[in-house]
């Protein structure tokens, strides 16, 4: 089970990859649509890129949903700043009036 911090880090990474991918694909589609390539091959490539973009949007959406549905393990208890000393029973004291 992941901690809430790990879940948040995974979510941020997925969002970053999603945004980076979307920008790259949109730039490629824009380049093709501006006439960098012409003809049937360019038209087919544009359609392929648009399908690729739609498919990856779905992949990132599912990945984010999975991360969001992951239960978080409780955070470990904070540690004390004092050094660890093992527990020791209190010293045995004889009852009042008893001689040692």
C-alpha cells in the first residue's frame, strides 16, 4: 500500500506526462495541418495522430483514476527527538518500615 505522499507524486508524474504528450502530439498535428507534408499520406498521418491523441488521453485518464482510487496507508507515527531508552520496570522498594 502506498502512502498519500507517494500517491500524490504518482499523480503529479502522470499529469506531467499527459501534458507533455498532449503538447508533442498537438505540435505534430499542427505541423502537418500547416502543410509541412502534403497529399494522402499527410492526411492519413493527421488522422492517425488524432486517433493516437484520443487513445492516449484515455490511457492517462484511466491511470489518474487508478491512482486516485488507491487507498493510502496511514503515515508512520512521527518519531520523538529524544533518544530511545528501553522500558525498565521501576525499582523494587520494600514496604515502609521494612528493613533492608
